[in-house]
């Protein structure tokens, strides 16, 4: 029977010691990444995401807690599962003057992969048409996709990408997002860390949100956004009177950009009924939902944490 989780950590901890004293980078992190789909590992810069991934891959030592990949304890049993994992946690090095295909062929030889896999991974990352061009001519998005192609040479079941869209323009971000979604749809597990919550919201199935090295929330994107509640945008035949009616009924309402904005509305239809009773008619009623960034900001406020470090 296969493992329920591709990645599982319990009480994971990392402390750095330097001239300025101790810095707890990761404090008691519990992380569960389901098998299959895209899992967003989200939080601001400096929240411990990269440190956690480097511990998981055996690149640095954990100071406490346990970690598992496909049910096998790591780093003790990392050699048994590492062939099932492909990861980009640092910028990969390619030869600038060599073509994408040449770079992948050399890498395939170095890691003992079948050279026939090169064409397959170029196809999977939509690079086949530019495979003969030198690496130095690639856009940033193409270079990142070539790095992803390199991780696919051994057909891993788990892919780990650390901030894969950093520095990319909107077109490059779209390319990487499409590639990640395609890989997940093939049955792989894609674990992607990012501080751009709104971007990962568009591609992830499940997410873990961390702040200051510890877990704040975990679950499906839909579940977490539902927990944040919802609101509504309203325009009426008499907005001033409508605001008085809604505020009098105990609904939080404010004027924003020429319309009324309400929060925590269980059923937007109640607004229509309430206003009609006062002969105020709707011109617009648009439900609005919370995104992952607003959920994160609410979580950090409720936990007494500062939402700093570049969430955007």
C-alpha cells in the first residue's frame, strides 16, 4: 500500500546560531503533502520555507522533529526514495553556449538516465521547438522550464520547486504555472514554495500556510478560502440610505470606490430582501470572496504575528 502523504513532517525545527545569537528559522513545523496534485507551501520571505525544503532533502541537518517522504523516514532512508524525487532549491547550472538538448543530454549521462528521456522531458515542458537553441538565448521562463525538464529525466513521482517564478514576467509565470499543472495532472505530486500567495492560488489543489517558521493553516484552497468568509459589493438607487439600513441591521459596511462594500455576509440575497423592504432597489450585487493572501493576513493577526517579509 502506498503512503497517504508524499511528504510528512512533525515538529520540524531548525535553529541557526551566529554572532547575534540564536535564530529559530523553523519551529515545530507539521506539514502534510497529499500524494498527487499541486501543493502550495506558502508564506512570506524569511518564514522558513527554503530551510524546511533543504532539511527534507538532506542538504542541511534538522535540530528536531521527524520527516518522511513516501512513508520513509529521512534523512536516514533518503537513498531509498531520492530517485523518486526531483527538486529545484537552488539555481541550476547549465552551459550557456550549449543548446537545451545538449545540456539535458550531458546531465542524463551524468545521472545515469536514459538519453531517450531528453525528448520526452522537452515535450513535457513545451521546449521541444527551442531545444536546439543555445541556453543563453532562452528567456528567464524558458530557463526555469529547462531546469524543471532536468528534474524530470528520471521520471520522479515528487517534484519540489522553491520559488520557481521568482524574477519572471507575467508570461513566464504563466508558463511555469501551466507546466506545474500539467505535471500534476499526469499523476505526480508537485510541492511548490512561494511568497506570492495569489499566484499559487490559481494552480494549487492544497496548501500549507506558514508564518515565522510554524504552520498557520493547511487544507484545500477552497476550504481555506471558505473559512475566510465572504462579502459583497453593492450599488443601489440610494446608497446613502442603503448604508444606514445595512449598518442599522448590524452589517459591517463601508463606502469604497463609489459602491458599498460588506464583509462576512452569509447570504448576499438577504441584502436584496432587506433593502427592498425599505424601497431601495439594487443596481448591482456582486458576491466577493477572500483570496489566500487575505486569509493569510487574518491568520497572522489572530496569531499575533507580524505579516512581514514580502507577501504580495
